[in-house]
């Protein structure tokens, strides 16, 4: 497939490691982990794969300023701030929160990296976010800047190619490792990571299944969002790939108390896995998703699979604001 060009910002390919002790404890399929948390510390996680494509498009259009949005502990916003600093671009972040937020985790790094921050309320974020961002864009244009808007999580048609590429990387690693992953599992928070994986899977007619574990909203919501993202990606390429909502496998039931809100059992699982495998998950995405995967396997689901690959999408800095909730 003739996909768009990209920048080179991350450290790829990322390692694939077996989680032997966890697999033994759960007594189900062999579980492996792809360390996309190690794509580069400032731009760690899955976001950099998407930003390689989105920011290339911004530069090609002559833009000098990046605008994006997310929660106050957004990994995507921090990654965007880091990429902007690295490339000499300006960065504006629209964050869901308030001026009184503790200067911690990703928010601290946003400030350290020089991003300009505009806080909006939860209600504004839910209902008026696009209007606020477009108003910011217009104001910047009036002041001589050329801004480029990156949506939440860089989950759109162009960003989707980041994980299209990642699935190709996984396919190459399967050959090197002599392992066929019959299931790939990833957290779903905005849809663009899952969408890229599924697009490559369908393009190459792979036998493996891609499962998403949603960490907010529900399966109905994400099936529609992911289908829209994939359809937008296909506008960039001269390919016709038939993908329906029925092809999208979302394992629902693990958002817990909601986006970025942690439950004791999720934090306990993060601690458990850290001590069992030396792998640190984040509380917003991978903690909820791996907790869900482990529970599904315990309950006897996914037994038809032999080798499951879980993609660690990063987010290490998000654990620090939760430190007072964890019983160490």
C-alpha cells in the first residue's frame, strides 16, 4: 500500500518480550508484550508512531504551530509538546482541567517543554472542544502563525498509519522470533491505535484477531469511531478495503470509574505486574487494559488463542500523580 510519508522520531522496532510468569499464573495462552513504551522517553508510547505521520503532514503544509487536546495527564499532549520542541515548532495544548492542577506527571513535562496551555472545563471539553480549538486556530492565524490541528490522541486518518506500520513491524518480528501471534490486544481510548492495526490486518488478510479493550465509553461508541478513522485513512491511498463494524472486536467492561479515574483493583494489578514481571503499566490505558485481559483469561475467555501479543502503549509519567492512592 502506498501510504503517506512520515518523519523519523521514534526508536523502532520496539522489543517483544514473553510474560512467562504472568502466563503461568493465568494458566491460559502464552502472553507476550510489545514494548511501545520504549519508543523514546520524551515521546514515549504509541503517540509518536501517529505523530510521525501527522506532523509530517503539518510540515508539508507549511505549518509552524501544533494544536492538540487531551486530559491534564494526556500522554499524547506531552508527546506533541516534545515533538514540537524537537522540531522547532510552537505548541498549544487545550487541556481538560483547571489552573489549580498539581504540577505533576505529564502536565509538568508539558510546561517543561514550553507548551502553551489553555484549560477548559469537563463540560466545555465534552461539548465545545472543537469550537474552542478552532477559535484558538483562528486567533493564531490572525497573529501570523500557521497552525495545524491534531485531534485527541492523533486518532484520525493520517495518524492511523502509525499502527498500520506497527502491524507490519510485528509481522516482521514474528518471522524473526518464529512465533505467530493469533491475537493482538491493545487499549482503546481514541481509536487510532486499534484502527491502524486492524487496517493492516485486513489489508494483508492475516489470520490473527485484533482486540481492543476500551478504557472509556463503550464498544458501540468505539466501533463507530474506529470505522470512521479507517474510512478517512483509505482516502489517502488508492485501495479499496472492505471493513465493517462487525470486524471490530472490542472487549467491553473495563472502563471502571471512567477515563483516567482509577479503582483500587486496577492499581493493585499495576503493582502486582510490576513485581511479577518488572513491567510498569500506566493507570489510564494499559493498567485498565491488561487488568481486563488478565480477567478475561482467568474467566476462561480467549482460550482459542495460543499466543497473545499485548501492546504496551506507554504512559509511565501518568503513574506519578496516583502515588498517594497506591498501597506500597
